[in-house]
C-alpha cells in the first residue's frame, strides 16, 4: 500500500478499489473478531475462569483503558498514515482474538483482552475519522447505515455457524476464536496489499484539539459511553447468570440482532437524513430510557426470559441510531479537526468506561436492578442534552444557543 491517491481521483478508480469499498471491507472484517469475542465472552469467563459480577466488571474496565487512551492516535498519525494505522490496528484485533482461548486464567484473559482492545479502539477511532473524511455530507447518513448493515451481514454467517455447529460438532472456544480472529487478520493484510493510500483534501491537524464550540458533542459522547458500557457489560451477563443461556442461545440472540441491523440500519441512516440528527437522537434516547426501566423491572417484578431477550434486541437496535451523533459532528466540524477530534471523542466516550464497569460490578452483587436504573438516568440526561441540537447544525450553529449570540467566526 505505497501508492498515494487523492480522494477526488479515487472516485474514478474501479469500484473494487475505491475508498468506500475499503470502508465496507473493514466494516465486514472488524465484527468477525470483535462480535464473536463478545458472543462467547460471558460463557467463556463463567465456564472456564469462574467469573462473577465483580470479575466481569474488572475485565471490562481493563478492556476500556485503551479506549480512554485513544488520544494516542493523534501522536501515531504524525508518523503513520491514518489508513495504515487503521489496518494495523485491525490486524492486532484479529490476532489477539485468535489467541484468546489459549489464556484461560484471570491474568491471561486480562492480558489478551488488553491487546485486542488496543486493536479494536484504535481501529474504531481511525475508522470513524476516515468515514467522516471520505463520505460526502449529503451521503454520509445513508452510507453509514449501509456500513452498519454490512458489518451485521458479515457476522451473520459466522454466528449462524456457531448456532448450528457448536453442539453438533462439539466445537470449543479455541476453534471459534481461532477461526474468527484469523479471518479478521487475513482481511486486514489483504486490505494493506490491495488498496492504495487515499489522501483527503483537508490535511488533518496532528495535535490535541479541544474546541469550545464542540461542547455538546463532547457531553453526548461522554453519556453515550457510560450508558453503552452498562448495556455491553451487564445486559448479556444477565442473560447467562439469571436465565442460564448457553453459548448457542446467546449466539442466537446475537443472530436476531444481526438480522434486525441488516433490515433496519439502512432505514435508520435514511431516517437521519430525512428527519435530522436532533429528532433521531431524541427518539433513540427516549427509547433507551424505556428499555432500561424495563430491564430493572425484570428484577423488581420477576418478568421472564422472553421480555429480557426482546429488550436485548430492541436495545441493540436503538444503539444503531448513534450514527446520528457522527453526522452531527460532521456537520459542525472544521474538516481539519476530524481525525484529532475523533481521538478526543473516543477518549471522552471511555472516561466512564474505565471505572464504571468495576464500580457497578459491586453494585450488581447487591442490586442488579439498580444498575439498569442508573442507565435509565444517564439516557434521560442524553435526551435533555439532545434538545439543544439545532434542526440544521453547521459551523456557527452548533447548538440552539447560537441564535442568542452575535455571529462570530468559528474557532
């Protein structure tokens, strides 16, 4: 991957070599490792390592440390092309996932999780930056929805294979992790070899960037990270601990999520384009408040497994609307700020993730319902903040308060 191709010129290349095609390749490659790791994780740590709620909280705290340190991407892109960094990070994620089952102790799981997490979080930081640089603003919501659907479709076959063959063929965690991580690693290497380096027209600022006018985006990122951690750590753990889900049953739940994403993610992207970021984010946050309150009701009122599984799918679908937060930033940002702000936003998104899983892990031992009540409170805060997004965000009109002050040049 030595040839440099300007983005404008890249649009004349054959479809298989264009930037958007590379985005789809990466969108398919990443979930093969990460989503498979996630699907097997709760059963793996409970059955093999004997984890309880506190242990799983610490595991996810360790996993989120690289996300908190995502600002390191800014230093790395000084020496490494952003596209190269993204693919190297994807390769690390694949290799670490492939080796996961070889380290079944607490120390081993934490170590390999840290390595895979570095790959995942640095890849995600760069990937979000490349998406916003490479996609035109008028097409971004639609294409982001299609990218989400592509990632879901890519993992659908893998999850289907787990559901159908886990018991029938007596698969082990070693087999599944090796295959899934290996496929991600192979796709990363092929992408390095087959695609040129694409150059966006606006050179990215390669230093820490904090803009006062992005304050609402930063706050929404912080609350999004806190809320998402509660879902990622404890919703799936509940299905295994409270309802005794086996590997193939957890994976079947993931399969339903994938099918829902394939069907609805493109529609969600179109909805953002039609109704705007403000309306779609308000819809997402209101829905999440209801979902988390219902999660709490499972413990307070003893509601059953069917409702719990349904909420898990609905919860996952609401999170897909988070693409509206990406396009909100794309509309208000200086194009040169995209890469450094993606790194800063990823760090902000993971501030709560560093301490929240471990802290709530202890609360889980006393009152699981209270964990979900906390998530409902966070979603309510996000809803109130989303009311501050203007109908048509742009530089100089980042919040509804912009109309109250005299026009001034953007920072």
